[in-house]
C-alpha cells in the first residue's frame, strides 16, 4: 500500500540534505523509510537496537565512511546528542559536493525532536509528519472499517474485528507501560489511561481542564502536562480556536481530539460497527475521523482551527490554505444536506471562500449560501487538488 507521503519525502531528499519523518509508534515510519532506502544507496540504523547505538558512540568515525550514502536513523530522539554531529556532517558533506539526500531521521516525539534538532539542523532538513492510513490510502470509498479500526496499519489490515481490537489494546498498554516511561516521564500508567479514556468520552469537546482535573483527582497543571504529553506523542490533536477581527466574542479554549479513531474505540471497548453507531461518542468520533483526513489532505503549510462565537455561530474546521483561501467545513453524520444557521453566520463572519458540509451520503448537493454538501472522499479530493 503506497503512502501518500512517499513522494514528498523523496522530493525532500532530492532537494535537501535530509528529511525528518515524525509520527507515533507503529504508524509505518520504518516500513516507509525502508521502502525509500531500497531505491537508494543507503544504510539503516535503529537506535532501539543496542548494536546500532554502539555504532554511533563515535558517530563521526562511522558517518565519515558513509559519505555519499543515505543514512536512515530510526528513533533518533533516543540519542539527543547526535543532532550537533549531524549538523557538522551535513556541512562537511556539502563542501565535498554531497548536498542532498544525506540523512533520513525518524522519530516518535514532536517536541523532543524539534527542541533538540530545530536549531542544529535549521535550513538543512525538511520536516514531515506521517499519521495512520487515510481514506485515499486505503483505496476504498467505504470508510466504515477505517473509521472503526483506525488507520494504524496492523489494526486496519487485520481482518478480524476481535484481533484488531486486541492489537489496539496492546498498543495502548505498550505506550502506557513502556514507551512513555522510556522518555523519562513519571506518570502512573493507570492515571494516564483514565485521562486518555476521559478524552475519548469528550471527543471533540472544548477543553475544560478543571473538569478533567476534578475527575482525575489531580491539579489543573497536571492535566495540562498530561495533555501536552499526548499531543507531543502525536496521539491527541489540540485544535486551536480561529482568531479573527470580526468584532465578536470568540471561544478561546482549544478543542481536543484523539487523532486516530482506533484507540478511541479501544479505550471505550467498542468492537463492532453496531456498537459504535449506538454509542454516544459516535458523532464526536466521526467528526475527529473526518478532521484528521481533511487536515492530512490539505496542502502543506495549511493552518487549521475551528470557529465558535459566544452567540453560537460555529464552524467545525477552518482551513487557511497557503494561497490565502479560507475553507469552512461543517461535519455531520447525517444524510440530510443541511447546515445550521450558526454555520451560515460564521462563514459570513469570516467571508469564507469555500463552504462545505461533509455528511454521510454519497451525493454532491449544492445548498443555500454557497454551501456544498458532499461525502468525505469528495471533500478530500477537492482539498488535494486545491
């Protein structure tokens, strides 16, 4: 299954000294990197393997020998001192005429990598984020399985619903008991599981740190710290409110979504499509699923947010595309191609260029006020061609 990011990463390697590929664990970064490396003169190192870490104990000695080759370094955040070495290597190789395609770095933590590498590698590498499978990648216009199982490859490609659910439960347990402690963070696994589950129940809601803190029996600062962690691990999206000079009082707190629907449903014990459709979280889960697919389909450099005024005017997703066009997208799991009056008011407030309702039918239907109702796949195709 070809990942849509492959082309952009290959272009980055052909135009930059290196590329950094970020994404949560088990999302397919290693598979994608190895596929790219097969077509190049490349060496692969995994920083979770003791033998490979030893190779880079004296990094310049090894990397000097690989000059002219692509070096793939997996889980690079586990060796934070390596970034300064890589900067020197890139600069020396440039002087020798090797200006592009030197390093492909893979990592599972956004903040860690950006803090350690942003200054050292500024202007030398291109950053990319790989998320679970999206609807165009799965090659189907029926998103029900992708929505239910989520887009992590092992979960989506597993034929059995029970086996998929078990994989996701193991995925969550491994993150809580092994991966998060490996970053040196001391948070009780059970506390973080409860917090993650609370976010699943509140999928797509406005962040209320005080309510979450009361439910967990911790401070508001602890809730913010837990949320920062899950955002940095690319497991949760904190969608910011859209700020605009429209002369109205706007909601200032972000919305919070679990980025992949598979873990959401595993945390809530949802195994089948029937269970999902009858669950109170179905609407919020569908909204999150659509938002992640839409953001992934948007052109690189797009800024995303949501709009809500204190009077109730609301847009689920606002996308500001690199050319300046403003897209307003409403998401409803309904077959009725109608939006609320609040959406019309909000789109007028922002003077949105595109006004779209993503809904649960296969028809593309024009509506009032310049709004066009369409299925998710059609909206993704429009965004991809924008």
